[in-house]
C-alpha cells in the first residue's frame, strides 16, 4: 500500500523525496497499528501464558482407526 501510494504521488508529478515523505506521512500510522496489534496479540503465546504454546504449537491429533467389522 505504501509503495502504491508513493507511485501514485510520483505519477502526479511529485519528486521522489516528496512522494516518499508524503506517502510515509499518510500510511505509517496504519502500518504501525497493524504491526503493534499483531505483536500484542502474540505476546501471551510467546511468553507461555497460554500454556503449552497455545493451539498453534500443538501436534496434530491422530484419528483413531475404526474397529473392524466382524
């Protein structure tokens, strides 16, 4: 998104430096908010608060075979 916005500014005739500064000014906050939300959401699992690493680190459960029909 940031690169696309910078390219749009460049297409409108802005200089490279000006396009990067303006693009960063408009897109930096949403990028940082997304990154921080992801980091804070994963912190409990990283610190082991969820117990055994949470559902992501659990080994897959093997299906039990069906009993043979007699």
